[in-house]
C-alpha cells in the first residue's frame, strides 16, 4: 500500500482542513514568539531616537533575533514535514 499524502483525507480524497489548522497553529505561535521578542529591541531603538549608536545596535539585535527565528521556523517546518511524510 503506498504511503498516504499529508493533508489529504484518506476516505474522501479531499484536503483535510482540520489537519492543516492543527499544523498551522503551532507554527504561527512559534513565529509570534520571535516577532514579540524582536519587537523589544526595535521599540527600544525607536525610542532612543535616530542616528544614535544605540539605535543601530538595537536595530541589529532585532534583526538578529528575526534571522534566528526564521532559521528556527525553517528547521521546525522541515522536521515536522519529515515526520508527517513518515506517518
């Protein structure tokens, strides 16, 4: 028997929206965590004013958090997709 396709209902052959939502909610929460963490240094940099060395440092810190978050989300997506494909 061939392996089942992820996100497709085995009985009807249609898209399984429940499984899509179950997989999308943790991913959205993970993205939200990194956005919330990155918002802190961006806000501090914004409040310090323009053209300050601290503004530049806080902006770089916020961008670093977003880059790490993007990598983490990508790794999570690949790992979860691998798990779903093997089920």
